[in-house]
């Protein structure tokens, strides 16, 4: 699973993106509402990770620097991807 703190931060960011002043605090939301934002956050993280993996797949790793860049991109994607288990 992705770093839970990252997923929670993305969920809060999606919730706060509306910018409406009279929104209740995140902590005051019912758990069912929080879960729906967490699910949206996981979907957003999955899409982002898929794009990072796509970028990594387009690197032809011929020399050491390119291998390091490709490995770093894949590692970051695996760190954030909610589908990757520990």
C-alpha cells in the first residue's frame, strides 16, 4: 500500500481544493465522507504512478545515468502506488 500519510494528504487536498470558506474541518467529517475522499486520492495516486511508470518505460537505459533515472522513477512510483504491497 502507498504511504498512508501521502494518501491522506492527497485526500485532504482534494477536499480543500474547493476553497469554500464554510467547509467543515477534515477531522469533523463523518468517516464515510472521509473514505470517499481517500478513494479519490488513491485513484489520483494510481493515475500519477501509472504516468511515472510510463515515463520510465520510455527511457532506453544504455548508460549508468539513464539506468539510475529509470530506477528512481520506478522506485518513486512504487512508493506512492496504493496497489503495491509492502
